[in-house]
């Protein structure tokens, strides 16, 4: 089996110890990557630090040109990258509602092109007979990116590209579960960028922990669980690292009584189940008015039962396996807890009888707060449907969560839905859609869902510090 090297200072690096990468379709190891030690983290930080002055001084237009070239190189490899992503993550090539590896690679390329042209011009505060006062944006230095397994390539691009665009150098650690597409992305980058500008180390959470305490790293950008985010924040205090933390979500959607049940059900299903529910901003709790409750539950169950679950490499597959064995166990426990507490499992509720980490799409009626599937961030193909009578109680229940990533309101009266959506305590409020992100609009969480934002000019600013320059006349 091929053993894929890390890349430090533009060179392939083997560590002498490896980790297997498992295909969630059959639970078998199909590739091997390096298990980094703290020494490799030191080497990668040293390489990034040495490359920083040269990259910072590289003109913005040239940095942009190189990032566009990298996006083109990824585009040229799109079919191979899609297959690699499907093998390591389990997500289908196409997927439910077109959400699969094709969208992940295509989205990564589009995001790179957009971000390659972003700019933060000098802000002029004062220019009069007394003085000229300008505010400049400066890169921070060495940025460390720690990524999760649910959207490994797209999230890597979200972290790395704005950091590079702003003039920082980068060290990335992908999740041990899904390192392959990120390794390929970094290999392509190292054919285009100067050595040391983008480095990659692989391994488990210990490698991330070594990065979080490292005094040579100026900023951490992390996407993953709230608990690990807290750990990183504590560890990062030693040298006051800047942080962008995109953490867990438990997004609520409120369905108003005026919806057309048949028209809205497929949209709600796609928003809850795409990528098997393994997306931070998936719709994870559905609050439905009593006047349409049974009709919507029945329609959701009918649609969910018809979904094609299987090997993501097959073109007809809509949902693949869950990404890892641990996640499958969590999902199984959450479904069992709901059943024990009196919820009605309208469909699914169990593993698929085949090898691999498959769990059937599951509609859970009569879900209530107090059930783990409602109260916790659930990362699986589970759709808890909660009944409400009056809108005030629905909004209160939606907001009664420590998370605050996204939220949505669904209804035909768009003005009313918009007003209600803005009362949700979350970083992004959607109306008649959910999880619809875009490269020019900031995205981030409030409450325990994170710190800071990604995307667009607001996201780019997170990779800079401000310098005020005041010149007397
Ligand atoms: P984690 O948050 O633990 O993992 C995310 C990344 O952090 C991985 O690269 C991981 O490495 C790394 N990491 C783990 N421990 C540390 C540490 N102490 N310091 C620095 N980095 C670390 O997520 P899990 O994979 O454990 O998933 C658990 C739950 O988290 C899921 O059930 C889901 O609810 C939630 N989750 C949320 C995501 C989101 O997008 N909001 C994404 C993924 C998970 P490694 O994988 O190699 O251990």
C-alpha cells in the first residue's frame, strides 16, 4: 500500500510511523499516511516562519495569480479528487440534492478563485491640514489550520486560501479520518507556491494539540466540535494566538402553518440529510406547527424511505455511509435514546445490514427537548420533528440551545418569516432555505458555536492585524 508523505518546506517527509485511512463503505484500510511527531510540527512551523517574510512581501497581484493557478490545477484534477474524497469520506460523488464530492471539489475551486481576488484596501480615517491617519491590514505570521472530516477539502480551502491571500504562511493538519484530498491539494500547491508557504502534517488529535500550544504559531483556525475548540482555546493562551473557531451547530428550522407541505418537504429533507447530516450548518431540529404536523411527518417519512443509500461511487447513490465507526455509534445511541423516551421512529432507526458504517435515514416524530437528538449536536441522518402550537414557544425552544450557528424559518409570507428568522440567536438566519452559504457573505457562529467568521472581506480580515499610521503634517 502506498504511504503518502507529509510536505514540509516543499519536500516530502516520511515519519517512520503510519496511520491507516479507512474507507467507510467497507471499514477497510485503503491508504496510509504519516503519523507526525512534535518534531515534525516544529519543522513545519520553522519552514513557515522562514517563508513568511518573502511571502508577505510578494505583491498582492502575484499572490492572487498564484492562487488562481492553484485553483486551475485543482480543477484539472477534479475527477480524481472527487473519487479520493468519496473513498475517504463516504460522501457520494453526486449526492442528495447535488451535495457530494462533485460539489465539494467544484465549490473548493470556485471559493479559491473568489478569495484570490479579495482585498482589504487601506482605510483613510483623517486627511486634513493637521494629519493623515490610515488604517492598514497586516498579515499575522504563521497560521495553523486544523480541519474536520465532514468537508475536508472545502474546509481546508476556506482556512488556507484567505490566510495565504492576506500574506500569512500556513501549516495544516487534516483530520486523521480524511487526510487524502488535503494532502493532494497541498502537493499541488507546492508545485506552484514557494517552499514553506504551505506545509502539511498528518496524524491524530495529539498533532493538533501540539500545534495549539506551539509558540511559533500566531493564529489557529479550527473547524470541529465545541469541546475540541475549547481545548484549543485554552492551549492557545500561552502566546495569545488569534483564533477563528467554527464549532458545533444544532440548527433549528421553524415551519410556519402556511407552507405548502408537498413543496416544502423535499427542501427540508435535503437541508437535514445532505452529507448524512454530517454538516455543521445542517438543519438539525425541525419545529413544525400542529396544523400541518402529521401531514409533514408523513411526507418526510415517505421521501426518506425512498432515498438511495449505498456506495458513494455509484452514480445513483444519494446518501453514503457515515464517515467513521465512532460517529455511527453516536447516531445509533441518539436514535435509541429517542425511542426509549417515547418518540415515534417513522422510518429508519437502524443500521443497514451490510458492511461499512451505514445508518438508514430516520424521521423521528414526537421528538421533544430532553431527548439527546434534540438537545445535542447530532451529526447523522436523524430528523427530529418537534410539534409547536404558538410561534413564541417555537422561537424560545429554538433559542434554548448553547449553539448558535444557523437557523431558518419556512413560510409563504416571506416578510413574516424574515422578521421571525432575525429573532433566532445564530450567526446566519435563512428564510425558506438552510445552510446556503456563499463566498462573499460572512459565516460564523454565536454562543458556543464559535468565534469569528469566515468568507468574504470579513473573513479575510481575520487573517490580519490592524496597524494605524498617523503622520502629522
Ligand atoms: P474533533 O473536533 O475532535 O476533530 C476536529 C479536528 O480537531 C480533527 O482534525 C482532530 O484531529 C483535531 N483534534 C482533536 N483533538 C484535538 C486537540 N486536543 N487539539 C487540537 N486538535 C484536535 O471532532 P471529532 O472527529 O472527534 O467528532 C466529534 C463530534 O464533533 C462529532 O460527532 C460532531 O458532532 C462534531 N463535529 C463537528 C464538526 C463541525 O463542522 N462543526 C466537524 C466534525 C465533528 P483527529 O481527527 O486527527 O483526531
